[in-house]
C-alpha cells in the first residue's frame, strides 16, 4: 500500500474509496429521482454536469494533503 509511506495522520485522507463511494451514491440518488431517461446521452449529461459542479465547488478548492511531502 503506497499510502503507508506518508505520515499516519494523512492515511485517512489518502484512501479515496470513501470519497468515490460518496460520489457514486450522489450520482445514483440524482438519477433515481428522475427515473427514466429518454436516451443514454441525457443521463450522461446529468452525471457530467453534477461531476463538474462537485469538482468546482466541493472538491475544487479543498486541500486534502500537504503536497510538500511529495517533494521528499
């Protein structure tokens, strides 16, 4: 496991499984509300728009790690 090379206090933030599962739950909830889509392209557009919103807002400006540790 590559994350063990970092300090213990950063391990929890490095593991991306929870973040990916969280995002997956959000996408499922959004698509479930709509129900059926006319075609695959409209579903893809909804998911892409939501991912863009999350990347720009919730995750875009947040620092999870001290990247100076990568220089070592």
